[in-house]
């Protein structure tokens, strides 16, 4: 395996782990265990971002171009409306 393959494989694995943490955290009633999962998630998020920066610098990982400010504003408005609507529905 090349260095690029290894880096991308690790990034993919961490990304998968991060998505699982959301489930673990939301389904854990024990406060200490919940906090442990949150700390693990936070550490993995930092690791993922640090590795991503290295991968991007080496050209192993290319992100999509930045979204236009108008698109970002529209997405924020949509998410805010959805979050507010979801809270009011319960």
C-alpha cells in the first residue's frame, strides 16, 4: 500500500468512527460513559482534522470548492428553521 492509500484508509476509518459516536452518545444514559464517548469523539475529530490537513497538503485529499456565501446563508436559514420546527413539534 502506498502512503496515500494508508492515509485515505485511516481517514475513512476515523470518519466512520465519528458517525458511530453520535449513536453511542445519544443512546448512553450513564453520564460518565457518555462523557467518555464525548471525549473520545473530540479526540478523534482533532486527529481526523490534523490528518486531513496533512493529506490535503500532500495532495492526497482534494475538497470540493468553497460554497458561495449566499448558499451558506440559505443553508443556515434552512437548518435553523428545521431545528426550530423540530423543537416545537414535541
